[in-house]
C-alpha cells in the first residue's frame, strides 16, 4: 500500500477537530458508571453538569473544552506500507496547522522562552509525532490526542530505590493524585509508567493515561496493580473537580517496561475528564475514522 500524503494531511486536520468536539464512547460510558455509583450530592451535581456539557458540545458542534491542548499524533505503520517518513511528518504538521487556521481553533502553543504564539498549534518539535510499527498488513493508523495543559501539568517522575519494591510505586501514585487534587479536572484517567529509563517511563505513563477505558495492562502484575490503585485513588474523596465525592478517577492504567537491576522508575501522567482522542485507519480500501 502506498500512502497518499495529501490524504494524511487532510486526515490530520480532521482528527484534531474531531477529537476536540466528540468524546469517545468509552469515556461517555465511564461517566455513566461514575454517576450511577456517586453518593456525594455535590459530586453527583458536578457529574450531571459534565454530562450535559458533553451533549451540548456535540449537539451544537462546539468544543468540549476551550483548551485545544498540545497536539499529539501517534502513528503506527504496518507491513507492506510504503511511505516517505519525513514527508509523512510534514503532512501531519500541515494538517495540524490547517485545523487551527481553517476551523479556527485557539492555538495554545507558544515558544518556551519568549512565549510568542504563532497561532498554528505548532512549533519546534510540536505537534508531538510518535511513530511505531505493527505486524498488521497494509495498514497505517493515526491517533490524535489533544492533551490539555491542566492534566499535562499533572506529570511526575520518581527514580525509586529497587529495595522499596511495589510499595514505592503505590505510595508515589497515591501521593501525586492527592497533590494534583482538583487541578487536573477530575474525574481523571491516572496513567502510571513502571520501568524502563526515565524518559521511557514518562512515555509509558502517557500511553497509559490515553488508553481506552476497559482496556487492561498486558503484563499480569501491571493489571493487578491497576485494580489496586483504582480502588485506592477512588477512596481518597477528591471527587469531580476536586470538590468531594467518590468519582476521582475513571480508572488507573499501568504500562510496564523492563528496567535496570539498580533502578525502579515510576511515572504518573494524568488525563482529565475530557479524555479526547480520535483515530484514522488507512487501508487499501480507504480511510476510516474512529476513536
């Protein structure tokens, strides 16, 4: 399969807009579950308002949140896919810029020192473009995630001591959820990375935070940790928007990687209640949009 770069550019534009306006079905179901289980009157009221906001945004074709986030594109290239890698990245960047100019969207991206905003949602090394490979035949997938700053500011890393074991991981995660409180717009998805190097561990936490609800860590010990941490986090009483209640998080997700014998890295990356994402799958039959 030869990838049509013009289609990639157009799709990168459409995915950004789609992600900002339509919440994935698994997150909507997550809201229903939290609402059904919430016993705190204030928490119940806030969840009701959030659910109404989702409906209004979709009905009126408006943004779910005013924060258009840092644009992230995750590209997975299957077997027998022919594409110029550099041209692919350029097409995605152009699509991101076009979404901001043509829609238009508020650009949230600035120079890190001068704070100058080019109003393109792009800049040096932004959008973030991650490229991976799969065994799937003649398939290229692009996932777009607009990561809001409120939740991205809820990012933490600790190079724990191996002798502290899994208790260090649990304590760090719970402590950081408490520290973040309502600043990360709960209910959240708490992403946890365990293992790897410092940078890989942070990346794992981002992958975990943006995974679909209902998915589980492929590692058995990681899946067990997900369940334990989910119970712990939702017993903290932080609640929706940090104003009290049971619904602090939709879930805690964990991703793992092998690490060095003298290291025990753990990272946290939090996703806010507006857990936005959109995907497109390219095959010889065409392009299919999804979540």
